[in-house]
């Protein structure tokens, strides 16, 4: 008598169900940490920009009040000779003043970083001190120095019989550039100096073994190492140049014939808004300048990043 196996075939065996994977729950703790910043950023940055864009799409009219005009304000800005004159003036200021200021800042940082300069701590504080002076106070100080009727320049003219006029039409842009350089040279110097201090000492030792002198180390080690810092300082300086306002606005009281109400784009927007009550057009000028500044800063950052990678 034969016996049959009671074991079912493999195909008929019950397959145990696979355990279900638990769906990962989202962790919102990271968003909770950044929520305060996001709220402040939205309230202080995004909301004003959106409101400025909203204002730029309207125009206050004598009949009908505030009317929607679309892009008419932007077309008017691009046809505005005063706007282009002010933009050209700050562009000249940017091309001339920024390289000079950054070059002086880099030279000062290299001097402080070298071991041959005695009392580097004192010079570091002394060079950075003008940055601690408020911009309004700095403009008033230099306005007294430049005054050819009552200030230091007037005393020099009386003493030597000269006729120097730093606040005249042909000298005013250079005088403002000197004030800005005096204010921000120490700030940029500190950026470069901080970048120089993190260069590994092994690079200098290897360079000395290869017979590289001090100047060779500057051009082969130090300047390439601070290229990123130079890009950052350049971007900050570009933004500051297009935002030029305090110095010419304060010096305008001393030299009204040399500084007009549209000397810079910021002054133009300010006077349109608070003196001319043209809030919509002033918002349009501000939006256009913001876009121009952002594009130029982005191009500089992109080119600087490419050079750094290469």
C-alpha cells in the first residue's frame, strides 16, 4: 500500500504577505527653526518689493485718481534723460572709484599680513575706524574740509592764493569718490585680511624652499587665495555705488549748483517721491535700478566663480 504525501506543491503553498513599508512622516522641525526668519524676510523684503511693483503699474492723474497704466511708467523711465544721466554718472563713479578703493584695500591688507610691518594691530584699527563713522557724519566732516568759502580748502586758498574748489562741477564726483573710499576702504581691507589669515602656512614654507621671494609669494599665493574675497568685496562695492545717496544729498546743501536733484538714481527717486509726490514713478525708478544692480552683481559673481574654478 502506497502512501501519498500530504505536503501541498510549492505553487500551492500559502505566500506570507510582505510587511508594508511605513510611510516616512515629514519632519517639520527644520521649517520651525527657519520660520521666524521667513516671516521677517517676507514682511521686510518681499512685501515692500511687491508693493513697489504694484505702485509702478499705476499713475496718479488729476482726473480719475490713481489709474492702472500697465508698463507705461517703465517706458517713460527708459525715455527719461534725467534717469539716464544719473545712471551714467554712477556708472562712471563705479568704474573709477571701485577699482581704486579695492586696490588700496588689498595693498593695506597685504601690508598688515606681512611680518615686516610693526604695530599691525594699531594700523588695522586705524584703517577700519572710518567705517565706524556714520555716513552722515563723514559727509559733514568732508563737506567742511572741501568748503571753499568757510572750510579747510578756503583757508588753503587764502594762505597760498589759490582757487581750489573741490565741490565744483568738474571735481564733485572725484570728491565724493574720495569720501566713499575713506569710509569703506577699511571695511574691504578687513575682508581681504581675514582671507589672508586662513592661508595655510605650508604654502609659504614650500614657496621659500623653492626660492620664491616676498613679491613672488604675493602674486602666486596670496592674491589667488583671496580671489573669492575680492569677488565679494566687488559685489558689495557695485551695490553701494548704485545706492549712492547720503554723500551727494548732504553735499547738495553746500554745492547746490554742482549737485542736482537727479545727481544719482536714488536721489532722483527720493526727490520724485517726497518733493514731487510722484510715488508711482519713483517706485518704477527704484524697481529698474534694483534689476540693473542685481544683473550686474550676478554677472560679476558668475565671472568671478568661473575664474576661481579655473
